[in-house]
C-alpha cells in the first residue's frame, strides 16, 4: 500500500471491492445532526453537522440585514464560504484560503444559483431598502475525501434549520423593526444533493471516494440533482473524459442517492420538531 498504492488498489478493484470493504457503488456511513444544541454554534441562525465516513463538515448560517444592490433592488444575498483549516488534514496550511477551498466555495455558489434552492427575491424585505444576507460558513473539521458531497448536504441541512424573525419597515421613521418572537423558516424551493465519483484508469467509476482514492484517481466528477430528478450541475475539474453512457450512469446513481439523503434529512428534522 505504501510502495505501490495504485497497484494495491487495482488488486481490489479487479474484485469489484475496495480496501475499506465497500463495493464500488457503495457510500460510506452518512449521519447528520441539525440544530444549535447538536453543533455548538450558539451564534448561528441555523446549523448542521454532517459525517460522511471520516469526513466531517459543519455549516453555520448567519442572517444579517443589509440594503439590496442598486441593480437588483428586489434581491437579498447568499454568501457561501468553505474553509479547509490545517487541523482537518496535513495537506492544508494555515493562512489565506487555498485553491481547493476557493474552488469548493465557487462550486457551492454555483449549486445555490443553478438549483434555485433559495430564490434571492424571497430574501427581500422592502424593495430597494432592506434584504436578508445569509452568510453560509462551511468548515471541514476532518478531511477524508468527498468534500463537495458533505458540504452540499451540510448547507442544505443548516438552511432547513434557519428561522428568520419578522422584519417590517416603520413608515413614520423609515427604520426597520425586528420581531424576535415571530420567526419563520426559510422558503427552500429545491433540495440539491451532490454525488461524487472518482475515475480509475480512465474507465472505472467508484462512488464517494476517500482522500486516498481521490489522489490515485485519474479524474473526478460531481453530479448535483434535485428532488424532481432534474440535473442542477455537473462539476468535472479536468482529468479523464467520460463517455455519454458513463455520465448517464452517474446521473442515474445520483438520483438514487438523492432519495437516500432527502429521507435522512426528513427523518432528523422530524425527530427535532416539537410535537
């Protein structure tokens, strides 16, 4: 495994399994915790912690009030940020965000935009005057591959946990008034779920790759679908090309995975909802 890691992996792949005992199309154990008491982010308006095997990601959503942009007076803002601190893996360094963290942040921003999970018009309180800004901080606590799947899952779970207070504009003073006693959940229109694959030797697809598998792979691809089976995004940062048939196979598997993740989120939300 140390001297010839690729050959070591190939011996397992020939038998349609992996060194950790999983089949090629098998995901690692996935768990999600939602809410402040479980995530210890007492300052967040919504939070969630997702574990995908040994990869652990936490997402905190902070809502603030701001004036809308001049060119989009009827829209609020969603600002995602992915952090890969040096504590989560040896490969990351302290300091400004590295290339991988920046790419992940851009991927999350694209997923939000393409899936229309939250329509920015829904975040507007008063046209041209006031809107919500949602700061979505996604922090990797433990890195073992497949950051994108865990990040999208944590973001969705945290957003479903957000409760925004009622805000009105006082017509006499022109100032905003916040009613903390009356809170409403975010209107989440779509539920995007990411499913990532590693490509081995240009032909073989394995799902939910570990960090070691990502390093040995000749390419990766991430498929994002919503609850209607609609394709929201295909993220393929170079590497081995995929045939149309292989890509369709990935999409089909991603649709199946979406049902599993949605079922898991719904189950957890039901368990924490007051009777």
